[in-house]
């Protein structure tokens, strides 16, 4: 099988490879242990996010609009990690570094869609906190189930269209020389730089998307919390302000964990070493989905009480079954 095939038959306009080769981390001894470590983080992430989704689904007390965003965050974390980790383990632990062209673009689509949706989920949660603290009397009017569902749906639509455009532009590139991707997955920036024809539109997107998907959401989140802090300082006592701001600690922790490494990677782009980029992105893809459910369970009183209530009800049902069985 030839490495390169014509995309348009006799009129060769785009030359697409049969496959790409994922290079991963290079020059680091015993690197497989790193991927094993990521696998264990993935297992914890799957368990944690499944528990959060199950608790929200089972407990009818968690029906506030806020929990639509929390459920969606857990779903995105679970879906994104499950799209990434099995393929990553197949590539690096089972030595299958080659990936077919179409499969690589599909892999890219799902990874970037989930990575981007995490950003907008945090925007939805920050808006919820903003309205709940600044306009508590209007919260039930401003933040309804319909509004939150519409907001989440609009974010999904925007992200899917944006990533689809990026993938579509990649199909307009010809790959005449190297097919080695210096990343741990089908990374957009690493792929378009392999092209031997004009990739300026792809470069424009690689500069524009970090602003639209990461910087603007972060600016909105930071401004919303500055406004919250400024308002509380004016109208509330120190004790009341701290009590209100305590409800935001979990969300602020998620913002810091997610945005800091992502912005370093996508702002510096090719200026950072490939190994540093890979470690940054891989940890950003795996760690926040693991920490999100842990932080929300520890910081959100309603979820903690819900977990205790569900465990208590399960224990009661087990005792009842035991009594019936022994009678």
C-alpha cells in the first residue's frame, strides 16, 4: 500500500497520506510509566464523573438549573477522556503508532470538541454564580432550566461548528513529506505544519480559536468574579461576603486547573518544546476531568448531602431485604 494517495484521482489537488504516525514524548527513558500513570488517573476520572452524573440523575433534590451545567461538565469529562485514553494507550503501550488519515481527523474532532466544551461549561457555571450572588431574588427568573439548556446547547453548537471548520480546512492540505506528528494525539497545530501547500488559513484558526475558546471565556469568568467581589465588598459584611464567596471556591479551583496549562500551550504554540507541549496538554486533558468531581463533591454541600442520603437509603434497603430474607 502506498503511503500517499491522491484525493481527487487523476487531477491531483490534495495529497493525503494513508496514515499518520504519532510520535509522542521523545528522548525520555521509561516513558511508558507516564502513560500507565495517565491510565490510573483516567480510571479515577471515569469513576468520579460517573458517580456525579448518577447522583444528579437519581436525586430529585438536585434539579436546579446549575446542575444541568454540572451534569454536562461531568459528561464532557467522561466522554473526552474516553475518546482520548483508549487510543493513547493503544498507541504508546501496545506500540501501534500509526493511525489512518480519516481516523486521525475523527480523533482530533472529538478531543478538541471536549477540550473546548470544558471552557464553556465553566462559563455557564460562572454565570450561574454571578446571578445567584448579585441577583438572588431574580435567580429563579433569570436562570431557568430552559435558559440553562439553551445556553449549553448553544455552546455545543458553536464548538462543534468551530472544530468542524478546523477539520475541514485540514482536508484541504497536501502532505508530501513527513507524516510524523510530534504529539500524543492528532494535534491540529502539529498536523497543519506538516503540509507542503499553503496552510495560512489553518494558521489563522490556530491564532483565532485560542482567543475565542479560551481567552474570552476566561476574561468573562474573571470579570464576573471581580464584579461579585466588588458588589459584596459594598453591600455585605466581611463575614457575609466570605460566606457568599465560599460557594465560588470550587468553581474557581476548576478555572485555575483548566485554564493555566491550556493557555500556556495554545498561546506559546511552537515556541515551547514538543515534550513540554505534550506533557502540558496531556495533563490538561486528563487531570481536570479527574479533579472536577472530587472538587464538586467536597465543595458543594448539596452534592455531599445527596451522596450521604443515597448511601443511607441504599443501606436501609439492604437491611430491609436482609430482614425479609431471614423471615
